[in-house]
C-alpha cells in the first residue's frame, strides 16, 4: 500500500460526502473518509504487484495432463463506476516438459490481478497471459464468472446476472476439441 496515497483518497471521500449533502462531522461519518481510504488501499493493492512473481518457483513433475483449479473466489472493482464485481475464476493449463507450480499460486495470481480497477475481460486476459508467459505451458484456459454491482444496484438493476468471460491460449486456442473439452470440465 506504500504507493497508494491514503490522505488524498481520504480528502476525496470527504468531498464526495459533502457534495451529496452529508454532514461529514456527524458521528457516523467522522471516520468514514479514513476507513474508505484504507479500504481502497487494500482493494487496489494489485496495481503495484506483479502477478508473475507467483510463478518464479517451478517444480518438475512427470505430468502432462490438465491442471485445473476451479471456483477461485475473487472480488474486483469495475473501472467504469468503481463498484464491485465478484465471482469465481477457473484456471487450467497443460504443463510443458513437466513444469508445474503450486496450486495456490494460481489462486494468488487471480487475487493479485483482481485487486485493480478494471474490466472483467481484461482480468481474464491478464490471468491467461501471465500464466502463458511465466510457465510456457502447452495451453491455458481461464474462465471468469462474475456478478457486477453496476448492473445490480444501478442502471438496468438486474441482480443475479452473471457475466462469463474466457481466454484460451496455446493448444486450447488452436485445437477446437481441446478447447471444448476444457471448457466443458470448467463449466460443468
């Protein structure tokens, strides 16, 4: 959080509260600007982290089949409205030459990438590209399913609507059968 300017965020939140007509001196709001600033520091901490760092330790295992971690829960923030979107990410890859990583590293990378203001499509792409770049697997498939509060709380007001985005690389992009097989495993 060292690169995040908490005092500046705190000042901005105070201005927003005043702009909507709130009394920033009333008991319930006295510490709200500081709390919101600290929350944003946490929610946007991924802006200053490299998700590739989780793939620096590689293990060599005689495994050439699919590695799939499903239902990685995450929270992120839509960059258009600064409202949350949340859901599950599913990450699959086929190792090349037995190069594998600890399973938790896939979830840690998702978490780091999620902690940025962004679009779901970008998040999905960055997860896939990072794994492809760092592990050089035969293929990567990432599916992200999320509910967006900008569609639930405002605008169209459709709670429960789920947006699904996919990114496929390597063999999953080149071989339709491989792509269909991995997506069927992820989405079942």
